[in-house]
C-alpha cells in the first residue's frame, strides 16, 4: 500500500469537511467523542476513526490532551476599546455524576483555562480571569458569549455534569466590569497617582473607578447590577462627547460666565432706568381731560299747523 504523502505531519493533506467539523467540535466546543457522534447523528466508531486520522495528521492529540486554545484575549491596537472582565458566574447543577463528587472530594477549587472553578454540592462558581474586547459593551458581550458557550460545554465534559439545557435559567452572571481603555481622565489620574472611586447613593456600592490594569489606563464601571448600563449610557457617551465637541477648560468657562453675569446685571439696571424714564414721559404727554369725539345730538322739532 502506498504511503500517503505527508500523512505523518499532515502538511500536504488538507482536512476534509467532516474532519474539520469533528476537530472543531472537540477542540473548540470541548465535546466528547460520544457527544460528537450524537451531534452528527453517526456512530461512535465512525467518530473514533476520524479522530485517529486527525491524530495521524498531527492536528490532534487527545492522549496528551493537547487541544486548540480558544482565542478569546485578542490584543487590539486601536484606542478606546471596551474591556469586559472580572466576570463571576453562579451555576446550579442540573445533574451530576460520580466523577463530580470524586473531584470535589479531592479539591473543591481549581483552574481551567485561567478561570477559577469552585465546586459546591449542588452548584459551582466560575471566576473569570479572561478579558473580552469590543468597540462598545454589546460587542464585548458578543465575544464573551461565544467563549462561555464553549467553555461551559467543556466544563460539563471534564466534571461529568450537566449545566446547559434549553429553557433552564440556572447560569447567572452576578458580576462583570466594563472598562474603557486608554481613557484620558484615567491616564491623567494615574500619572498624578490620584485615586478616583464613585459610590452609588442608593446601595453605597462602587459603580465607577479609575484603574490601570495592564497599563491600559481604564475608566471602569463596576456595579454588579448596572455596570453595562453605566458604561453604555453614561461613561462612554460622556467621554465621546468631550472628544467630539472640544470645549474650553472649566476655569476659562467660569471666568466667561462671571463676565456674562455682570453684563446681564448691568443691562437689567439700565433697563429699569429706561422703563422709569418712559413712564415719566407717558405721564407728561397724557392730558388731564380725556379727548373725546363729538357725540350725535337729538333735536326736537315742533310743527305748527
């Protein structure tokens, strides 16, 4: 039998559509071979056959658990990107197997893909150390959702649990931070070593701070319930307005307003004096007896017969 050229390293034999699909399910969605078979509607034997081909081509090594990394921390060169980070999930288990209890007995806390996982009897917590970037909070959210959908499926496989199921609301995001990177106020505050934090008047929780994580000079919204809305409706529009509509410094504006107030007061005084003078003139030219138009008279005529 003729040996396929490049079969050892897979350099000269491109992947078929089926091979690409199965590779993606295993390395990006973290599906087990059994789940791949269920998804594709094929036999488990057929999936393992494709896996062996992928291993021969050098693009997959399940024995050493060398799988593709998900590219979720993209570095952007553009300014003013929104960085979504510090996410915290609480997840109720839909079901769990013996493997979960065994893992929890050995250690109830560990890391997967830079995320800290904390195991409880009927739930787990996920603390993210990853960042997701976008031009606005919605685009950063989109990148986040793509990653977490794959990660939770991977978590199911590694812990022998079920946490993702239609019509179940057992996965709750209880915290996230949105930061505008390369923010001008943050840059100046960090340069001056100023600490800026703003707390809500309703629940006293911090909702805004100036941070310098990774030297990104960030203006960051942090409130557990309103972080996204605060960034989307307050912080980003405010700074964009300052950039798009340059204004004078507050000291210059205050000086000009002071001069304007003085001018208005002066005009007001002059207006009062003019009004008084006009009233005097009106009184002088007004006659004491009103001038009336002649009235029609009635004559009585006597007829002499």
